[in-house]
C-alpha cells in the first residue's frame, strides 16, 4: 500500500495580520495609559491591577481544573 501525500496548508488567512497589528497598537496605547495612571494615582492603579489579576487568575485556574 502506498502512502498518500496530503498537502495541508496551515498558514493563517491574511486578515490575521491586520488583527495582530491592531491588537498590538491597542495594547501599546493601553499600556501607556496604565503607566500614566500608575504614576498619577498609584493607589487606584494597584487596586485595579490586583482586582484584574485575581479575576483572570481565578478564571484560568477554574478553567484548568474543569477541562
């Protein structure tokens, strides 16, 4: 029996590049805003950072536990 050669194209569609670029721009903008807020109001920044960290950590650990 001969092995069948299958050409499997796993390259992402071109729209992925535009989504990637847009996400990078938004990430850099919001990182800059976060740094400004961290210097202006550090108490508010660290409270929000901790809340966001714990929210995502809880979701990811719960997802890991039940998957």
